[in-house]
């Protein structure tokens, strides 16, 4: 099934480094409510393709929703990356792009906390949104550990210097440069993180970097689930293109939410979340692509198959957690709980 999207005009393209640029969107007044967002969320963009018609890619919002910034995502070229290179080469002020509303759960519950933020490369994009918002609307301290290849590849370098200078000691920026320190390791990060192990931890970047961050945090006694991570992955499905349902069996779905239990008919080939939405069950969800975790629930009976999962860890799955947006029935009786 396709998702509801909007055509939005790019108002400006800002060069951040030789490899990265920010796309600033002009959101019309009629769509302002649709495009309200939380620090750390992302947009899904449609990129035209001669081979497939289009591809969909998620790009984090680097702007802040609390400072009056215009809505902006930051895109870094990747070697062989069709979408990132097309956006960098083809998009100009005035370009119209198909865009899904903001989504994602890489967002703080409160901006008043003390934050330990870790980013590698373009992983700075959602972290920048959180950092800027916390300084503007929060009261705590913010520590950023930012890994890059070399000084020239540091996105937002000048802005980070300016923020640190004007933050009255609330912001500390620690740079890790591969050209000087080598690739980040858990052993190397531990002494940097130790003074801030009690802060809320948010980390964004490629999977190898996130594994290193989790190992370092674990060595300091931080539980794995206390490390909020944002992974950069490619979507398996294209939410802009109609897709035919596949797999799954006809089932009865028993759902417990807010202390109430209901039984719903679950047709084969239909995603669990669609069944819940059609029945007007107020189940939580966000991206609907298996990459944010907002729709996670506990499987208490029966079996399901998840078409895609980029957010649940092995321990989560072993504990019975599933993603409603990606689940197809694998048994005739399935029970879940959100309580």
C-alpha cells in the first residue's frame, strides 16, 4: 500500500562540506500541522529512478523545531549511493520533492535532561536537531562526541563552534578524527564517556560505530536499552509505490491495549498494523517501515513473521517483541499486548 505524501518545494540548498549539503524546505501554511516534528525525527523522500520509477530514502532533520528554523534535512554523498548523489547533483532552489511527514522515535522524552550525544559522519544530522533544541529549550548540559575522517569532513563545524561559545558552558564538543586517532574503539571512547555516564545517551551513525558505542557504554555500566540509537538503513519497501500484500495466513488477532482486549479478523497478506488502524485501535506507530520501533508490541500468543526489522535487537525479539507494521500472521490465532 502507498502512504499519503506531499509535494514540497526546496527553498534553499546549503553546502555544509564538500560532501554534504542541507535541503531547506518551504512548508506552506496548509501543511504546517502535517510537518510538525520532534528533535531527532526524519523525513522520507522520493527520488526518481529510470530503473524502478522511484526509490525512497530517509534523511534526518538537522533543523530544530523549537528555534524557528526552517525544516531542513542534511544529505551526505555516499560512494555508489544513487539517492544521495542525485539529491546533491539535481536538487536546486525551487525543486519539488515528494515527501512523507516526519517520523521516528529517536527523540528525547524531555529536553531538560543532561545529554551525551555521539555521532559519526552524517550521523550528526538528528543529533544536531537534539543538541540545538536542548540548548534552546532545555536546562541541562550537552556533551557531543563527534567522529569524522578528518577536519574537512566535519559537518556543521562552524556552527558547533558558535554554539559552544554562546552556550555559557552548557555545551562541550569533543572531536574524534580518524586521521589522528584511528577508527573509534570502545577502549578509546571509555575515558571520554566516563565523566558523563549518567547522562541520557543518544548515538547515531553506521552499525560498526554504534556497536563500538554500545560496548563503551556497557563497560561503564550503561544498560544497552539505555543507549538510544538511530541507524541509517535503506528501506526494503517503497512507501510511495503501491505494493501487493504477500504471505501470511487468515487469523484472529487478540489485542490488549490500555486495559481493554479486542478480537479482530486478520486477513492473510495484511500487515498487523493495518488491521489495527482499520479497526480504529489507537496503537502507536510512526514510520511504518520497520526502522523506528514506535509500533513495537509484545507477542503473547501465536506466531508472526516480520517482513523487515532494522530496530529490534536480538534480545528484544527473544523477549517476544515484534513490530506491528512488519508482522504477518503465521498462525491462525495471534495475541499481542501494548500494556
